[in-house]
C-alpha cells in the first residue's frame, strides 16, 4: 500500500475539487469539520484512525440529495478513487460500507452494517448537523431549495419513511423536529453524546427565541 499520509493528501485534493461548487452546508468545509471531529472522537475509541479519516473525507463525495436520489454514485466514486490509489480491498470495502450507512434519511432505515469506525464518522457527521453550525446549515439548505423559514399551520411530521423524508418540502423549522432535535439521543459514542448536549441546548434556545420574535415581542 502507498504511504498513508500521501493517500490522505490526495484524498483531500480530490474531495476539495469534487465539492468545489457544492451548497454551503455540504461543501468542503462540512467535510473538514466532520474530519476534525471524527479524529477527535477517534482518540477516545479503540478504532482505526486511517479508516475514520478516509471515510470522513469521502462520506459526502456525491450526496444522493444532489444526484436525483441516486445512492450508488457516492460509494461508486469512492471505490473508484480508492482502487486507483491501490488501497487494499478490505479497506476499500469498509470505507464504502461507512459511506452507504452514515446517513440519517428520516431515521427509520435499519443499518445494514456496523463498525466502530462507522459509529465515529456518523457521530461527527451528526454533530455538524446540530448546534450553531446545524442552524446555519439547515437554513442554507432551505434557502438553496427555496423553502419557507416557518409556517405556523404546517406541522412537523415525525416517523416519516425514507422516501417521504426525502420528498419533504416543508419549512426549515420543521427539520429541527423531524431530524435535528432527535440526533442527541442517537449518538453512538460517549464523546459524541457529550459534545451533542451543548449543541442541542443551543438549538432549543434558538427555537424559543425564534418563536418569541415571530410573535412580535
Ligand atoms: P443525511 O446527510 O444524514 O442524509 P440529511 O439528508 O437530512 O441527512 O441532510 C444533511 C444536512 O442537510 C442536515 O443536517 C441539514 O443541515 C440539511 N438538510 C437536509 N434536509 C433538510 C431540510 N429538509 N431542511 C433543512 N435542512 C436540511
Ligand atoms: Ni455529511
């Protein structure tokens, strides 16, 4: 196998160029934050940090949301890239499984694969969906999709199946109830849970303030 530092550097270069025109919440800087948090969490877990770092870097290489719902493009692109760089098949398979299973998609899909490295990357990706960054990303995505900020008569829908979740065009505030506020209780690792607490409280505070201002006080 080629030198691990070289592979990481090449992956960074590849991901940055692939995501050059990505929406602000799913761009290189999302990947950067997930990578940093994943490596931080990895220090507290008995896991392979090389797999964690590569999977974090490649986890949104082609998000199905931005590719007409196609869930194979991301894993296929990642596999092609890793094969071209002569990584061993077991490492490639593991990273591809992480990419396939990291996403939330309404929270009602049974995960078909488990590993500590997936748990770590998933926690880092979930942390980036909550807190101040989570608020910013949600409204950026809503704006990108032309969604309303909030509508008092359109209520959040819990327990959506994967297809309904993907099709939803609800106001961005609903996304807090449909996903963001649920993440704290779905963290996999102790470190992830601890980091999620403060970010969760921040979102609750944000929502309180939002309704106060909405109602004209
Ligand atoms: P995953 O990447 O786990 O599949 P999502 O598809 O929900 O999860 O998208 C990841 C991020 O994109 C969310 O954390 C949020 O910032 C943004 N996002 C996705 N769907 C919505 C939505 N309906 N409203 C607002 N933001 C969204
Ligand atoms: Ni992500």
